[in-house]
C-alpha cells in the first residue's frame, strides 16, 4: 500500500498515528476553548474578534460578570466530577461546590 496516497486537491491523505493524535489533541483543545467561550458569553462578557479570522480573540469582563464566569466554571467542573452521593458520601462535585461557596 502506498503511504503517500492523496485524493483530490491533497486535502485528504493516509497519515500516521502520530499525525492523527496531533489532530485529535488540537480538536479537543478547540472544543474546550469553545466551552469556555460559551460560559464567558453566558456570564455576560464582551467578546471580540479580528477580521478576517473571525475567531474570538479577546474577552472583557466587569467585576460582576467575572464573578459569574468563575461560578459557571466551578459548576461545570462540579457537574463533570459528579454530584451524586455514593455509600453515604457526598460526591466530589458537591465538595467542589462547597469549597468554592457555590450553590
């Protein structure tokens, strides 16, 4: 099998496991960034971008929406960690909320 097979304009090719892993790492990083941006916007932060990239390149917070943003991140972490009780013990997510004083 030829390891250098390309289709069309060269946009597709058979790659290596290392290149695939690099792609997945970049994709996951961008998905995490997207979630952070969603939380920032939900908190009321102002976002801006530079043309022609159109990707968000900056965030601006007031004291009030910065506190809301931090609260949303803590809640997201707690939900990811799990809030359920198990064998009479509070879940780690509930402990995270308590530690940061978030309800």
